[in-house]
DNA sequence: CTTTTAAATGATACTAACTATCATTAAACT
DNA sequence: AGTTTAATGATAGTTAGTATCATTTAAAAG
């Protein structure tokens, strides 16, 4: 992995630039996200940060999603997951066995989007693409 | 729209072929889905079919998703929506203003998938792509 | 450095979208 | 028609949030 890890200062600075107050709780949520690797749930964060209320965790995650600092996505069954954004525009691979989430960038996806302009009625305002995988770790594990 | 509408007989026959019992409730859920156009929620169906229990509606929708007769997808904020499948493998356009869902097929998306095999660690088992739009109806409405 | 003030927090209650339990009902096979 | 077993529905429980509102606190003002 050669991408730069998300810096706490970046996330905090972005919130600050948006005119939001930098509270201890928001610092804690951002720090917890940085400690997570691939993907996490809101409840993961809430459980880890006993000193931060559940409502505040959800409120902060929503702010971070709106600021494009994290992504909210769904497993095939709809279970919501969050994932820290490390590169600007990206898509996700999600392991259906262990839930591991990785980002990937692929310009061919964007090229497809441009070709869809002809097929789709209306104005395209965004898109989402998820690739479901069995990750290397899960493939290599004894349970196959 | 030139695609063939989903036939109730198809859905019922598919469930039957899977060894499931054809109950009055399942017929009613399938019929309700056929009456819907673009997209619907589980609660839409439950509210419309007063004679069918909510649990049964959710159970039936799950069966139909598993049989690929309907798709479950999410609005940008994660709100789950269902949409009848009319063509075999497809993706969705979702209007972020009114929630209207349309299917589209695009072979270039599948070509992208093949190219991703080189970029993504692990074995690709599936994918999902949603294009968010403002539909013609919403663009043409007085509120812009 | 205090004071001010509006944003943020947390406890609580509530909602949405399911899921589990289990006694009762009814497909479908004989 | 009788038997069996899947399916149903009422109820309660779970997960992932959102709304309310009294209390706290960040940060701007003095
Ligand atoms: Zn895995
Ligand atoms: Zn993209
Ligand atoms: Zn619309
Ligand atoms: Zn596809």
C-alpha cells in the first residue's frame, strides 16, 4: 500500500475550516477511525470510545461522511459500514467473508460513466461502485 | 420502455421450482410488486397489503432477492429500496430527488470488471453499481 | 483572563428496518 | 380426507440510527 494514511490533522482541519468546533469527542472519533484499518461500524467506534456518547459518534460520522473524509457503504445484505477515505475519488472492494474493505481507483470506471450519459435519462449527479470479493486472507485460511 | 414486464407467473414459477410453497400471501406480494413501477420499500408493500403480515412481507422480499427476481439497493443515505428485475444482469439509476429507480444494462461496466481482476487482490464474486441522477421528471418540474 | 453565547454533548426516548420465537394455519403430497 | 411440514402472524427483540432538550463547553468578545 503506497497511499498516504489519513492524517488526524487533515480531518480536524477540514472540520475546523467548515466552521465546526473542535471538541475532545470529535478528536477521539477521528483518532479511533485512524486506528482502524479497512472498515468499521458506528457501533465499533461507540464501543471503543466509552467516554463518547453514541449520539455524538453517529453525529460525528455523519459530518465526516459529508466532508468526504469517510465513506458509508453497505455489505450485500445492506449492513452499513464505514471506511476512511485515503484517496480522493475511489470505489470499494468488500470481502463478503470477513467484511474487509479496501479502496481502489480505476479511471476506466469513470470512462464508463461518461458513456452512460447517452444511455441514462436525466442528469448524472454521482455514482457508487462496489466490488465484492473473497480476500486473500480468507482464501488462504484453512476454511477455504 | 421496450423491456418485457416481469410476469407474475415467472416469479411464482421460480419460487415453485425452488421447492417453495405458493401461498396466497406470496401471490399478493408478487402482484403488488408488479403494480409498482420504479422502486418501492418493504413498508410500501406491507401498507398496501393489509391482509399480509409485515414479517411475511419481509420474508417474501428476501426470497425474491435471493431468487434474483428483485434487487435490494440503497439510496445515497443508506435507505433501503427494492426494485423489480426485468433484465438479467443490470445496474440501477436512482433519482436523488424522487427516489425513482430504473434499470440499465451496460456491457462496458462488465469490461471494467475484467480489467479490475488485475488491480484487486482476491477473487471477485460480485459487484454493484448505482448511478445517482436527477430524473427528467424532477428536472422538468417547477421546483427545478 | 473572565464573561458571553451559541454550538455541541449525552441521556433518554423514539423510529425504521428488520429478525427470532412459537403457537396456529394451510399447502401439497398420499 | 388425512397427514405432514412449510408458512404465517402476533409479539417481542435487535440494529442502526434520529429527535428532544437540559447541561456543558469551545471559542469569540470584552
Ligand atoms: Zn476476507
Ligand atoms: Zn467513480
Ligand atoms: Zn426524480
Ligand atoms: Zn455489472
